[in-house]
C-alpha cells in the first residue's frame, strides 16, 4: 500500500485564504496563526517604538515592519512568514507586497502555540536565509534568546530585567522590563 502524499502548498494557497485568516508558509507547509494576546501586542509595540526611536536619532535608514507584514525568505513560492517585528536595512528588498529576502533583524514573541515554530523551524529558516540577528522573546519565562547569526551563530539568553545589547546596532541596548507597564 503506498504512503499518502503530503500536499505542498504555495503562495497562491496563502493568498486564497479567507479574509482575516492568518497563516505562514514554510517549505510548502501551511501553519495557521492564532491572534496575538494583549501582552504580546504590548511587547511588540513598545519594542518597535524603542527601535524606531534609535534608528531615527541615529539617522539610520533601516525600516521596521510589524506583523502582519509579508516576508518572502527565499526566491520561491513555498516560503512566506509574518515575523512579529522585521527590521530591514536594504531597501531594495522592499516593495508593496513585502520584503523579498532576509530581514536584518527578526523578533518573534513566543506564545504556547508558536513555541515549537519559533525555537525550531523558524530559527533554522532564518539562519539559512541570511537573517543577521534573531530574538525570541518568551513572556511566560521572561527570557530573550538572542541569536547573532552574523557572527559565528553566537547565542545568549537574557532575562527581561537584563540590558540586552543589539548585535546589528552597536549603540542600542534594550531592557524588556523597562518597556512594559
């Protein structure tokens, strides 16, 4: 008896989803996304504001995008993600549809339903596509895993109360606890 064939999905399937249904496409597999919690939203809003202020005062030219924002990691139709925060410094990667290629810095806030994706599948995809820095913020554990993918894949874990140096910006340091009410 032959084994059942797994369906391979494409961007066409993502764009055919009903309005309001969010999903990501990784290596031809669709992963549904639940709506974010209020805590999740507080973290990404406060963090993106801190990063944007730094970019503005440093006269930087990077752009910040919050989910839902399309990131096409590979030049194919089988990969589409919506990171919580994407920082993109190469404006040639940007168009009206999203970012085509790896953002410089991606931040994901873990929820119970995304833990396996954020620590496993997405870490691998982001590393292999050329993302320079990847943060996984875990509100349940009050930890931040920082992956410096540009420099020998260095990884460090911080607590929300720690002052965390940003790898791609020498002068930016962030304490998650200082950002939250």
